[in-house]
């Protein structure tokens, strides 16, 4: 049975991803097969997990997914030696209203699967108070079991000693303490970490993180704290209908935000994926029966996308007879224009009238429940789609017919309804699952 752990923290930005990658690579170097998962709606971290382990990682999400779907997804860890689930935000952070099987909090996954939690604690600017925080997290929810703590960014041996003593007095195991180490810092941009595929030295960075963590953390003690997890047979698989039999999928640095479980589900259902690169001025394959543009960073590549006439004209020709769908950044590219951070407006595909601006930045973040008013590829009117929205672009114009009535996690109706015109549809949220 695999040893299983959840890596979490009191808040974002404490070092969960770095510790997860380091542990995964360190144990892999010992000859263990490691399977990672990501709790919550993050489409960037799974690629880092795959780089560290050599195994594909997928998201598990208690707000958007039912228990059967989660059981199906985590069952891939049944043949691993170690299973690591990286949390998002703080351990108990989720939305106010319960979704399908929880609020989206990492604690939901830890309790549902019975996996102990390793907390990453950054005691910067404090000492004994770090123990109070860890003890509070340990005791907050009875069904969540704390395995121990890894301290990150300790200032000095004296600082470490103060925090360790307090944690020991609270009955909390300390697996190790990491001093600051710039060489293992992962670069960031406005939507999170710079993607793994954009970092040529990512393998060396993970190796250095593994070496550093192995030097300062008792890996055997961490592994000993893990739960012995026996995967349960899932009653059902993923409730995902592919948008077509042969799918032209935009895939490059501008179109890379896509949940791995969705792509796997499409393939499992018999769909064929035909990737193409808009940044390389490629058009969707003419033999495909649907085109899908995922999110990504089109705002960083707006000038090049606008100049790539073959891509834009090929997309327009495709949309004359077959459906084209865009998510978030893909939706923006299907629109009439995109204004970049410098205030320069760039002409996009023009399949929809949407106009967006990255110069006028305002964060849009949160879970979304959309009730379709019209069909979109793979889904019929009336379908209830669960997804997540995260972008900084401002809508300047959204003149087309709304695609859906969209609610946030509290049930409030929001303005980002998506659009439809002819064969083109688009949404600002990234699809995670459909309600059964």
C-alpha cells in the first residue's frame, strides 16, 4: 500500500510546492515511485509534479468533484510507493458555500482520503507563535490528522531552536528546518509560477531542492508519518464528454492552462487530440471536427498572435463550419481585440465581439457554476458546469449573446457570462467537471 501524505500550510506562499517537488525527487532518487496530486484548481503545479516524478499529476477538487470522481482520479496512485497531494492556499481555506463534496479546502481531501498532513510553517517574524499556529491547525478539525511540521526560511540556529522547543512542547513533530536558499526559489508571474515547460533548468532546480531538503529534513521520519492508504475501487469514472471525436487543441506558451484530467478523460473516451501552435502561426487541423483554445498567457504574446495571419485566418475558416471554443485566454483571443499591459490594442480573431484589456488590471478569482443557455462543444443547454476563473483582464465589451448564467461559489450571479456567436463560444472559467 502506498505511503500517503498531504503537503499543506497556514497560507499561500510558504513553500508547499518547493517542498513537494523536493520530497518527490528525493524519494525518487532512492528508487521509490512517487505519485503527486494537486488539491484545488491549479493548472500549473501538476506540470512541476510530473517533472519531479516522471508521472502525470492531476487535480482533485472537493468543490467541483464528487467523491466518486476523486476516488477514480487518486486510484492512479495505487501502484506507487509514495503519494503526495500538494494543497492550495491554507489548509482549511475554501469557499463559504459547500460544493459537490466540500468547500474546495485541502482539508477536505485530507479527511476524505485519510491522508496525514505535513505542514510547511514559515516562522519569519515570529518564534513560539509558530507553534500556536501549528497547534491550532492540528486541533481545528477532528477528521484531519497532522503528521508533523517542516519549518521553512528560519533566520538562524537560535531562531530554529526557539520554534522547535515550542513545537515539541505542543506535541508536534518537527521533521526539519530549512534556512533561506535562493537557489531553489521558483520564478513567478501574475498568474502564479512560471510554467515548468518554460524553464529549461527546471530539472536542475528540482535536483538542488531535493539535495537541500534531504540535508535539512529527516526524510525517513516524514515517510514514517505517512498513512498506509489502500485505494478504493471507484464506482464510476469521470463524467466528461469530449467536445468532438478529433479535437484541434491549441498548445504553446500562450495556450497552456488546461486541467490534465480533462485531457485524459477526452482520450479515454476515444477522442483524438491534434495539437497546433498559434504562436508558430499554425491553423487548426482541417480534418478536426472541433477546435479548443485553452487559457494561458495571450496578453504576453498579443502582438505576435495579431501578426500571425495564417493562424487567425485558418481559425476563421474553421469556425465557418465547425465549433470553436475558448477558455479564459482562449476566449480573449476569439474576441475582437486585446489591449496589452502597455495600453496597445491588438486585433484578435474576431469570431466574438469580446474586447478585453490587460492595461486595466483587476483580479477575477473564484469558483464558477455555469448553467448553459445554449450548447457548447461537449455540453447541451441546461448543463451545469463547474469551473474556476482566475485572470486580471478587464472586459471592455461583451456584446454577443450570453452563453450561460454564471454564479460564483456563494450563488451570486456574475457578469462574466461567456459568449456565443455562430459556431464560436467562450467562457472566462476553466472547466473542471459537469454536475452528474
